């Protein structure tokens, strides 16, 4: 686990190991979310990047007998 310091301009440097694992590149957009007292950064993905993400997912939904 890496520790970062918040600068006087409220900037944070994401450690290289984390950038490499997540494939973050300069200029990428990140969504910032505050959740239960935490700050989370989520990469904003283009729709084309998400293509095939759910490949192999079985779309069958079991339903109760009295439902169509």
C-alpha cells in the first residue's frame, strides 16, 4: 500500500505501481467519488473500451412459474 501527500494545491500524485496496474495514462479522465469518508478515483472509460466486457455472461434469468 502506497502513501501519498496532498499538496498545497490539493493535488495528489498516483504512484507509478498503481498507474501501471490500472493502465492510467496522462490526460485520462478520472471520476472522483466521496464514499463513506473515502475518496475514490474511477477511470472514465469510453464505450468502445467496454465492448466485450460481459462476454460469456449467460443472459438466462430464472423466473417463477406464474410469471412470463
